[in-house]
């Protein structure tokens, strides 16, 4: 039975959305000594309130964009045909395994399907992702490069590749950066299901941060997009966990987990019935990801409130190399800060719809949870 102090600590952890779990059933690995290091997690700005004074309240530069997107879509004949069992298909002919669609139920496939071109009404937020696939494909030359940060099962990359083949075929290189191993496996399958050899592209199983220090991340809930380092990896959060563990009498077990399994032995409740094991994962900076490329046609970002922390320190490299960004923003403060960041760097805002809001567009009204920030770099 837990003593009174342990009960207090466990109640505090549960209130924060965490619970202690038993040691993971993994094989023993060699222990490696650690030298003293500076405090980590200081690169995160997750506790900063950026405010949203820079946001005008209206999408910037949207006038006429819908006509441009329609013109590109008009070059595509919507896919039709037989969909094999267990899959769904879209207008580009992208096959998606039903197992990857955590928020939808079957039955999937096993019938003939006729698709239609996307609209804001039928696709919502995804319409603007498709728009940037098409813009980036239209403007590409010689060799197309697309990078997805927080790639999940690779839907954005496969979509961009399919758009390229539909309107401007050329050799391409796709880069997925994703910290959940199961998602990396799914990205390989999703590419292969759609005629893309994953061995010819880059699937990097790592987190993204302001530096290369290993980061704490809730590994789990594959395909859901609900995992995030925010609230776990910051210096403040690490100190809270360290203090709670020290008082709980669990220090020995947690230390053993860390040395043997890179895991703290905690889980985080992520919502929708999902949880993630709080583990140490390798970390890359955006500068690292961009370094092999002279030009990137599309940088797609969906990293759950880490957007500013990852993009801002590498903005000079982004400006030198990236033609177009599409960012799913999380929080009005982050959205406003990123918008201001790109405007000051001379970028053109293409689509600008802040999160947790309802918007009236030329094509109707839409309600957003994640925001949409799309920008073009005129200097690349």
C-alpha cells in the first residue's frame, strides 16, 4: 500500500495527466555512464505568451487564391475505380489504409468508387493542404523536394507527390521527420501502397527541437496527431518531474528505466482514450533537416505547438532554401508569432486562418481547431 507521501505524489501526477506504470518488458541493454551536462529544455518557448496583436483578424492575400487553386484542380481528372478491401481513396487516387484513420470507422474499400474534386465545403482544412501541394508542384523545376515535420503516416508527402505527378511530373525526394516509430513504419507502408519506393526517400524517426539534446516525448497513439513535447520537455516541466520523483521514492526504478530503456516509466494521457510512454527520443533541428538540400519546394509543419520553437532558430536557413511553407498552427499566440516572423522576413502570406476560430471565406464558412498559415518565399 502506498504511504501518505506517495499517495500525494501520485494524485499530483494524475492531476497533470500522468500515471506511473510498471517497468517496460524489454531486453536488458548495456548501461552507459553520463557526464554532467547543462540543464536541457531551455530552448523551448512554450511558456511564453506571444499574444496575437499582429493578427489582423482577416486572412491576408486570400483574394483570388481560390481561382488559382481551381485552375490547377481543373487539370486533374478525379480518380474512379475499384478500391481494394481495407482502403479509402481520394480524387488523386491516393490509397490510404483504413488502419491509419483513427477517427473514422469502416467498412473500407471492396467496392467501386467515383471521387470528386475537393472544395472547402467537402475538405475543410485539407483543402488548403491540397492547395499548397499544387502550388509547390506547379512552381517546381528539375527536382522536387518536400519535407514534412511531424509527418505521422506520411499523408502530406504522398499527397504532394501525387499532385506533382498529376500536374508537373519530375524526380522527387520526400523527407518525413516523425518521433513515433510506429508512424515511421506506417509512412513506409503508405508510400509503398501508392507506388513510391520508401528506400529512395528519407524517413527519419526523431523529434524536432531548438537543439540536438535528446528530448522527452510521449511515444504512442500512432496516427492520431495528439502527441507533443510541449509540457513535457521544457526545463520547467523536467524540474517538476524531477522533484516529484525524488519525493515519491521511485527514483531507483525511474533511473533503471532510463538507463535500460530510454524511458521514464511514466505515461501521459493524450485524450481520445490514447496514452504515450514518456521516453527520450533523438532530436534534430530544422537546420539539420534542411542541410542536405539547396532548395525545398514545400515545408509542411504539424508539430503541436512546437512550431515557433523549431522554425524561429533556423529562419535564416529556411529563407535561403525553402520556397513555400504550410503550417498547421496550434494556439492563436503561436499563429500570430509565426505570421509576424514570416512577414518580417519578407515572405508573402498566401492563406492565413488562425486556430480555434470560425472563418468566412470566398467559398463558405469553416470552423478550425488547428490554424492554417501558408507562405511563399519570393527570394527562392
